[in-house]
C-alpha cells in the first residue's frame, strides 16, 4: 500500500504558457490557412478580387473544396 493520499491538497500545476503558446500560434495559422484555401471567395471574401482564389486554386482541388 502507498502512503500517498490523493485529495484536494494534491492539485497539479497548470500548463506553463511557454509550452502551450507555440500550439496556439500553430492552430491559429492553420485555421487561417484553411479559411483562405476553403472559403476565400464570394460572400465570405476578405480580400477583393480573385487573387487569393487563383493563388490557392490547385490546393483547393487537391483538398476537395469545390470552387467552380
């Protein structure tokens, strides 16, 4: 038997910000990339014109997003 008692006094330390910050940044960059590849055209367009659409056109087809 163990002498260690698990109770309200044994609280684990939270994850340090410097360990989770790179994952937060990575997630935000990936969400932005998915937006530009998958939804940057038509009514949800942030940038005027078809420049972004044409730039990611092949990626859009490769990932299965319809565009025309």
